[in-house]
């Protein structure tokens, strides 16, 4: 059964003069120095196309809902959606009315008024029922709209009231938004039938966090390039010394298991490193695979970057998840930024998923050169592992 999107004629017929309830992921990072300022508006910007497409259909009302931060089921002013409502109002050039809560008694009255086309519900996670996937809470939310749009890809891996249970109340009236469409179509190019050669680059901190995706990728990739702290347990499992580099016994045993599979020949590990005696300290280059005692690996070395680039040169599909080192520090950013630069030049489908990889690509200024940058770190990983997500399954098939 195909997923229905707002481009579907049936949605366009349902939306006109009706109340459209839409779930987005407006969980954006805020400026550390000014908590009222949005630090990165990407997730909101990516949703505007869907919002505008709905408004173009002349609905009676558009009701926006999202979670924001981790208020743990309590009202917490620092997690108010007010900065998001203000930002959207500026971008759309019209008022966005923010309710006091998502269960405000006045919401129904508000929805009956002719003023204010766009209403935003206050943070769903102010209510413990949201994360508990509470059916009554989902039912109450559903009464605000005649038709439901789900565009919160970044929250689609959560079985929450507004992402999962709510679908029970919109039989044949639930549709995906345009961001969800882009995410699913892009990820399917990696999951279902990647054009070969398919090369995946995996970095980040812990093997245990990404063991499922490594297992899954080893089935379909031609090469798996492993960098960042992810590489040290593999090197240790091969018998190399890794100094004081980040590594746990659990990760070494997982790496050893992977290196004992028939797919081990697909794995490419660093052959040299940029190290320091302290985390983020003065960098030095180690032109060999073994890291001396008292030194920790904090980036891949130039030979490794060249080797990785050689494998990427002929790739037709590339998935990148996780940085090659401590890229936030310029002394240890060459590996990560070097990968970004290489990907920007390829005649290949390039998909970047995972928070740190996305940050690195943005830092490189090459975002527009990637085929697709996923807005959902955890969600994109789970989609690649499982081929779908709970929120997408519920939207596609409905729930009873």
C-alpha cells in the first residue's frame, strides 16, 4: 500500500474549507547565549513548503503541532514554542497564534473564529500523555482537525500520541507532508536498491550505538569506510595499539564479531591518525596504524583520507553517518571536512544522515552539493535499519 501525500487529489478535495491538523518537528536548537533565539532553523525551514502548500488549498484553519526539547511532561517556559511561532509568522507573513497548552479549553472556540488562519498548539511534551502514546490525548488532539498531515520525519521513530496513536482517528484522512516525501524517497534509494558501487562512511563514537546499521550495511555495501572513534575498537580487535583513544571492551567484542564475518573484506579502517596527548590538545601526525601509549586518536590522517577518497571516487551511491574526528576543533577537522569536500564533487547520490554529520556538512558550506541531508538523525538511522518507522507505518496502514 502506497503512502498518500498532500499532493494526492484526495487530500486537495478534503482540505478546502476544512480544518487541517498537521504534525511537524520543530525541535530546533536554541542559541546558548540567547535562549529566545533559534540557533539552526533548518527543521522549520524544511517544513515551510508543506505549510504553504496546505495554505494554498484554502483550508478553514491550519493547526500546527510539535514537541520541543525534553520538558518531561511538565509545563516549562524554556521549552515554549513561542520562538518557533514568531519565526514562522515572519517567514509566512501572517499571524501564527500560539495556544496556552495543547489541551486549552479555548482551542475549540478559537478554531471557530474567522481570524487567525494558523494556530499552533503549545509544546505537546508539556503533557505526559504525549510520550505515553495515550489514546485519549490522541483523541482530543484529533478533534481539532478534519484531516491530518504528518510531516515530522525527525519524530517518526517515536510511538507517541501525536505521531502514532492519532492515526486511529483519521481513517483515510491521514497524509504525509512534502518533507516526509523527500525523506522517504531519498532513504529508499539507499535501503531498497542502491545504485552500485555503494559506499557507506560511518563515524561517531560508539560501535554499540551503530551495530545494527553496520550489520545491515555490510549486506548491501561494496565498501564500508569506518573513521572517528568508531574505528579504534576495530583496530584494537585486529591487534593494533590505540593509546588512550576512546574505546570500550563492549565495542571491541562487537568489532571482533563483525571482523569474523564473511563481509570483513568490505571494511576499510584508518592507516594513520591525527592524535594528541589530551582531548582537543595540540595535534600531531602519526604516520602508521598503531597509536603510541599516551596518545589519543582525534581524526583520520592524510593517507587515510586519500584512501577513503579513492574508494569514493567511483561510487554511485554514498551514505555518510558520523564524523571522522573531533571536527568542532579546527585542529581535528581535516578528515571530516575532507570527506564533505569529496562528496560535493561526486556524480553520485549522496545522503547525509545523523546530527553530527549534518553539522559538519553545514560547517563545510557544501550542504547544497549533497543530494539529500536528512532532518532526522535517529529516525534516518532506524529507517535504514528497518526499512520503515512506526509513524510512517501508522500513517500508511492506520491503526485500530
